C-alpha cells in the first residue's frame, strides 16, 4: 500500500514538473517574433535571410543579437511596413536593442553576409529576454 502511494506521488510530481516545463516553453515561444541564426564555415559564402513578424503601434520589441565573426561582412537591420530601414545594427558580439513600434504592420528582420566565416543569432521578442 505504501509503495503505491509513493509511486502515485512520484507520478503526480513528475506530471506537475512536465506541465511547468511545457508552460514555460510555450510562454517563451509566444514572445518570440522572429529568429535567424547561422554557423557559416566556408569563406565564399554569400546569403541573405528575411524573417517577417507582425506588431502593433506602441509595442516594444527587443532584438537580442550575438555573433562571432572570423572573417567577412555581416549586416542586419529591421525594416518597417513600407520597407524603410528603422534600425541598422553593427555586428556586436552580444547586445540587445529596444525599438518602439510606431505603426501597426508587418516588419522584417533582414540579415546578409558576404565572404563570411563565423556564426550569429538574432532573436526578436516582445519582451526583454535579458531579465
């Protein structure tokens, strides 16, 4: 009888832990608007990527960026609903930028590189993930 109670308690505790992990994952994912990441190992690399996301006027977005550049050019920016560049970033090793959205619509995170060796990761979220 005691073994059954302990087993039932262990199953219940494991279920609670799994539900908490799933809840935290879903909550973190729901704040993520866009992500672009690469690990480039060949020097003759040329590429560009775009990730679109929709936001509303008055919302703040956060762009968390990390990069390790061995060689080449890496450029990334955010464009607004009209395609105008609203933020152009310098490839820092690690930084977070905050942008206040001025108009509802679809915005773009754009990344391009040329003759690049290195890695980078850009994540756009609705809340500051550094806290």
